[in-house]
C-alpha cells in the first residue's frame, strides 16, 4: 500500500525540532534511518576476495547506494531553497544530516547551555492550554536529556520536570499546588499531573461564559425622611433644598457630559474594550429576546457580580457622514443593574473591524472605511454616534390582566402568607377587588407552624476517651474531588470531641474506614466501647 506523508519544509531554527522528528519517523518508515545516522556504512571489498565475495559486495554496495539516494531525496525534498543550497556540497545522506546538525544544533557544549536556558526560562503563553504548555516543556526536557546523555552520560529525573511545570502555572492554580505537594513522591507522575491540571482547566473554562465589563453600578437609593418643607409644604425635602422660588433641584450622581447630537443621555452607548458582549439595562430596546437558562454573572470593575438574564437583537441608527443609517446589534445582553449601554469593542473586532482612538474621538473601520464614530466625554469615555430604534411591539410589554376577582387565599400566598385580616386591609386600601369572605384554611401555614417534639437531654455522657463514638456520613457531593472521592465519614469522640475524617469513593467503604479507626484507637491505648450512628445502615453494609 502506498504511503504518503505531508511534512512542512525546513525553513530554519523555528521549525527545526518539529521537522527533525517528522523526518526521522519518515526515514525509519523507509528503512534508511541507519544510513542517515551513519550506523550503516558503504561496504568495502576485502583485499583478497573470492568471486562469491565480490558478487556479494557488489550486491550490498548497490543496495546501499539505492538507500543512500532515497535518504538524500527525502531530506533535500523537505527543505526550502536556502537549506538545499546549504547542503548542496554534501554527497551522502550522512553528510547532509551532519551539516544540518552542525548548523541548527551547534556544538554539544553550546547546545546544552541553550537548552538549559530555554527549559528554565520558559513560561506559559496566554493562548496555550495546559496540555500544549506541558507538551512544550516535555519536548524541551527530552532534548535536554538527550544532550546530557551525549555529553555527561546522565539524565535529569522527572521530578524536575514536574517541579518546572508547577512553577509555570498561573495564579488560578495556586490551591492545586498545595494539593499536589501532599501527594507522596513515589505516586507522582507527569501523566497524572497533566490529567489533574486538565480537569482543573476544564472547571475554569466553564466559568469563561461569565462575562466581564468595566462598568459602574447604579448607586443605592436611600429613602429620604418624610419631612415637609415649610416653604411649599411638600414632603421629601427641606426648605434649603426647595426649588419653588425659582431654583432647580440639584441632580445627584456622577456628571456625564455627552455631545452626541439627537441622543438622550440615558440612551448613549459607550465603547468598552473590557466588555465581552454588548449590554443594556433597557428591555424595551429588544426586537427579539431569549432568556438564559440560568442568569449569567457579569463582573464589574470592583469584582462585584451583576446578573444578565437574556440576550437579543436591538435595532439602531448610526450617524455616517451626517446621515443616520439603519443597522442592528445582535447578541446584546440584558443586564438590569448596569448603569450605561455598553458597546463591546472585542466583539466588534472579532467581526473584522478595526478600532482607532485619539484624545478627542474614536472610530471603527472596515475595508478602510469608517463605519462608526464616537466622541470623548469629560470622563475619558467614548460616546458613540448611534441611537436606538424602538420596536413597534415591545417584547418587554407583557401585562397579565386578571379576568376575575382573585381569592383572599391567593392574595394571602402572594403576600408571603401574612395574616388574612392584614391582607384584607391592604386590598381595601389599594382598592383591589378580592373575595373577603374566603374562609379557606392555608395548609402551608398549618405545616409551617407545627413543631417537632424535642429530643430531650441525654442522662449519661461519656467520661473517658473511647466510651462513645458518633458516626456520620456525608454525600454524595455534586463535585468529585481530585482523588475521586464523593463521600466522607466523620468519627467523633463524645468525650474529647476528637474528630477523624475519611474520604470515600462510595458509601460502602464505611465499614473499612470504621475498621481502620478502631485499629488506630487501639494503637493509641483506647478501647472503643460504643458506636452511635443514625440508623447504622451504612456501617452494617
């Protein structure tokens, strides 16, 4: 069967390591790797040889020349023009290989220093995942060991590689470092470390859908005291703050100066390079809206999380060359607690746009044409020249009108099971029609006001360690531990309050843990007299 392999051509030191490995595998496949490495040399004719020896020599020489030509063809055919010119003076496959080694791997001493520096200075790149990062370190470690084997006839242990991997981990893996240090040295391996790090990485990636935005939260509104102004006789303010005599009310909050023509302040869109999605607090903007299965957190500048409840499409107009053009924004998140409309620069860049900013304005370009502009505010933010087109039918206008009078029991449940007499007063106060004659007994209130009989106090207590041991099993946990445990059992001495905890993969292991605990107590000189468990089923099993 014909074999085909696509190998990227050797262009220089940048792809030498990858190219070398691929070429060695291809040479082994064709059975000519020993010719390239010099392990198989051209046969020589003995001084005094018989006719049979001469015939065997000619046959072996012909086979060697054929294999050498094939090896040269494989090597030269997978080089660029500069490397082919570099090895043009070489007549054998071995000489071509030695020439490449002398250029890209230098002398042993120099290469050893370079490999050690590369291994101990390497750091994790932001775009690399854990598996790729560890693979790079393993490749550097393997090359370093190969060179040490040639120069000093020795190799480095895998513990050094694992220590190097741990030292290059980002801060998100800080807690795992303590867990890994507790693993016995003889049980550590690179494969086990990689597997556990990949598990943690997947857990961290599950949080990647949580968006971040550099936004300000709404200020908390504190209820003003119900004092009346003696000037206008209206509650909510004092005479010094009264605007009846011609003055205007003071506006509290952060000043926001915007020069976008024709756009109200509350509808201005701010260009935000830290937002991972377009966001708005106005649900009446959406022409279509889809709720999230569960609310997603959005982390603001002070690391506080506010929730996004859905996403949809918003119709907008963009001012281009003094004219308003109709467009639409997709994947806009609905975040009620956000203070401003945010336009995500990162999402726009993913669609092929370019973002440029100066001290006075910013612009989004595509195909060397300005598609959107913005002006700089007094706070250093960029307010975009765009406005929202409100939909004719608002998706947020979901009003439910009762077709008949609601029962008193229903209002009792709606108002968190308050006293029905109090509920009746509230309905009468706000002129809400309800069945005031409803005498239905609320089952929830009856159950909620019931109380269990007390357990009472124990008359006899333990007086010495080991008299009574309490056992309790907890699990299964929603998240499995790194060691595979989903349960734990706790043994507590009733007298000393000493606790011993065992982690288990199954609750069937309780009996084994109990046996271990009894042996530990016996070794310390304490005899267990009584064991108390809730039901005792797990211990019996």
